[in-house]
C-alpha cells in the first residue's frame, strides 16, 4: 500500500488526505494543534459557531471545489456584506454609490455619480487606481478621498507598512462600484457549512485509511538527511505533504520569512445584535482592523440573546509561539522562499502545499483546488 504523511489538518491537508485515502493510500496526518481544521477550526458557544482563527466565508467559482466539499457538509446560502465605520457613519464596502451618498453632501454626490455613470456606465466597477489618474479633477479628488478613507489607513494597519511598500498589484485590483450592489463577493457559489467548518473537516478525515495524530510538531518527527527524509528516526519513502512554514521546519537555515500575525480578541455581549453587518471594517481609526459578529455569518436564525464578536489586531510575526497568518510577499522574501524550495526539491517525495507551504495568501477554495491537483499528481506518480 502506498503511504503518505501529511503535516497539517487544515483544508489543504484534509483534502489530500481524503482523496489519497480513497485511492488506496495509507494516510498519516499530523498536526501541532490539539484540534483538526487549521485556520477554519470553529466551536459552538452560546449556540453560535465561533471561528477561532478569524472570520471565514466560503466563496468560489469552481464547480469542482464546491462539489468536492459538498460531500462533507450541507450548506446554507450566504451572501456576505461588509460595512466600514467612518467615525460612526456606516458605509458599504466595496465603496459603491450608497457609500458616496453617505459621505458627500447631496449636490456633490449627485454630480460625482453623474460623471461616473456617464464615463463608465451604470453597474460597472472601476479600479481605484484608474480613478486616481482620471483627467477630470472632480473624479481625481473623489478617488483620493476614497483611497484615504477606505484603503490607506486600513492597509497600513493591516500590513504595518505604507501602501508604497506593498505589491502594487494589490491596490490595482481594488474596485469602486458604480452601482448599489452591496455584495462583497461576486462568485457563483457563496455558502457556509451548516454544521460548521470543523464538522466538515472531521467528515473529510473520517476514513479507514486515515490516521490523525494531534499535538505533534513536524520538526520533532521529520528530518532531512543526505540520503533522504526520516520520519520518527526511520528513513521513509512515503510521500510527504507539508502544509506548514518551511523556514520554521528547516530552522531558518536560509533566513526567516516575514509574516503578519493577528491577535484576536473575542467578546460576548448580552444583546441580540452588536453591529449592523457581519463584518465592520475600521478604516480611519482604531487599532483593530475589523469586528466580525459570528451569529450573522456562521449561524443564521440562532435563538440566542447573546452575541459573540472578534476584533482583529494585526502585528508583526516575531516568534514561533505566534501563528504566521499572512506571508509578506516582496522581492526579498520570495528570493528567500525560493532557496527553501530549491533545497527541498532534492527530495522528490517532499511536497509543499497550502497557504504556508506555498508562502502565498490563498482563499479556502484555492487551498482545496491546489490540494486536488497535488493528490492527482501523486495518484498518477
Ligand atoms: C484571518 C483570516 C481570514 C480568512 N478568511 C477567509 C475567508 O473568509 N474565505 C476564504 O476563502 N479564505 C479565508 N482565509 C484563508 C484560509 O484560512 C486559508 O485558505 C486556509 O486556511 C488554508 O488552509 P491550509 O490547510 O493551507 O492552512 P491552515 O488552515 O493554516 O492549516 C495548516 C495546518 O498545519 C498545521 N501545521 C503547521 N505547521 C506545522 C508543523 N510544523 N507541525 C505540525 N503541524 C503544523 C497547523 O497547525 C494547521 O492546522 C482567511 C485566512 C485568515 C488568516
């Protein structure tokens, strides 16, 4: 029987585990956490699914990913909406015509709306950077205002760096909606798992060929030697899929990779509703970036007179007791990452996967889709 050792029981690892188990592999999955699910881990409190690593909302255009996950969960449809709190005024995000009217005096808002509609047509969306370079000074001024109010402070808070120090492609994609569309995502499939994400991952891992071992740090059981990879001090020819931080596994031998981490502060309130939307971004003040109210996106129609929220405080990842949430991709860090990739490519049975393994921010659907592809490659190997 072919063998695979998977480090990480998040969506990437769990997807590979399931597909490979169904294709005759004996799967051993280890995780340093005391629970499965990685970032999507949730627990029920006060009748509400509370996500322990920040708010997660599933959305995808991939029929394949949706069909795959649908084998392990029932869903409820969920169209996400985000507001920004601008010193007490709530406006829709992405910035749309309602946001415009909420922040500008009526005459001015009407004038800007008319120019935008005339120029780009109604129900269109335009990248903010394009508006910033528009020939009409009214539009340029409007774009500068939106940029400052919605993106500048928020992005600096999120990344601990000025916008100029970040990958310019990030800002290029940020749209302004010339419509009253309030939906945060535009994907074909927008759902949440009705019984939570942990249950979905538990169902994925529930297979006779899968053995899960928690509280196990990869560094304690895996080592790279000249003649191959050792698992629990024995040379192994099993396929190894690693969904963790490769710099950490290799004791930072080519230098540390930069990440942002998050400090989550959970609060419970004796009230039906804390805020007017599932997620409210704080784009002009506060040290936290956003507040998420779980019952509004994990557990609809829950009968509870309490509500649970989480505030997210971004900070620099400094030590291994923190969780590296967001890889900071820039020329330097990508060069360092490449040294790790080159090193592990000497070991043909070692595969990097997932948000940490591939050192890039990915949404859940991409995590699943990448894992499906790697599994197919290993089945055909
Ligand atoms: C705050 C936040 C919000 C997000 N919101 C969304 C969203 O709304 N929608 C969306 O689609 N995506 C969202 N994402 C992205 C989503 O979390 C990822 O796509 C997904 O979690 C990737 O799964 P993964 O298995 O690759 O990684 P993870 O979920 O991080 O799993 C990795 C697992 O590996 C284990 N591990 C790591 N290193 C080691 C080691 N050395 N030894 C043993 N075990 C190890 C970890 O304990 C963990 O269980 C969000 C991410 C963050 C950070």
